[in-house]
């Protein structure tokens, strides 16, 4: 897909029934944080793609998943505190 502005890119990325992951490529660090905060995706990569830390939670939004796997958040469904 093509886009002319960052806001158009965000609109196109969010205009889907899925939300597993997204990638942002830019030379401006502040732009990464601004755009990432607007995206509805479970994982957002900055200047890379498909790099995982096993200790980090992973999951999606919308039809791409429910809840999180991995990390402490992924274990929460299996632990009863009390």
C-alpha cells in the first residue's frame, strides 16, 4: 500500500479486522513513539521486523488474538494468586 502522510498510514494500518503486528521505519525516534501510540497492533517493531524477545508478551488485537502469550502476562492465565 502507498500513503502520503503518517496519519494516512496509521489510518490504513488500523482499517483492518486484524491487528497482530506492525512495523515502523523512520530516522526520527520521536516519530516512532508518536505513530506507535496510534496503532492497534499487538507487537510494533521499530526499524526492524519479526524480532522477538522470549520474555516479552506477544498477542494481537481484533481478530488476531485474545490475551497474551509469553512473558509474565502470558503466564497470568495459568497462575492462581491467593
